[in-house]
């Protein structure tokens, strides 16, 4: 949001998913939509402005320490990083392909028909 962190992905963005788990909803204020990017395709400028929060043994979450934007979901020991769809300028050239952890979704909204829904 503030521009201190720049994200550049070489090539096209993969289709995005929406996570409805309670951690993502509490952290983002709603469900969290992201796309996975392999690390060799990713350049981040302003990395010293990222604050990492270890939310579980398997995952850490990255924020801009200036404006607080929740930008990254990093699965430890994997060569990819999930990046918030809202961090990209439009047009993104991709679409939402799945909803995950739908069992945890909020009771105040409905998931649209026609998109894959999973409980994991």
C-alpha cells in the first residue's frame, strides 16, 4: 500500500486461491486470496521493510513494517511464496480457481458457485 516493498514476478501469475481458514480470516479481516510464485521467478525490492510472523511451525506471514499490509504467506522449507492478490496492479491476467478451508469460512458470506471448494 505504501510502496516501500516492490514485487516483480517473471512470467504469468498462477491462478489464485482463497483461504477461508480462521488464521487468514483473522489476519486479513476476510478470506485471503493469493497466488503461489516459485522463488526463482520472484524479485522483491525493499525486503528490509518486511516483518515476518511465525504463525505456525510450518508457515510464516510477511507484512510491510511501514503500513502493515499483509503481503506474504511463506511455507517453510518450500521454494515458493504465496503473494496477496491485492499486492498486484491490475490487470493481473489470472483468476480465482479454488477456495480452501471452506469448513472454516465466515458465516456472513457465501462462496460463489462454479469454483472448486476444498476443506484443506
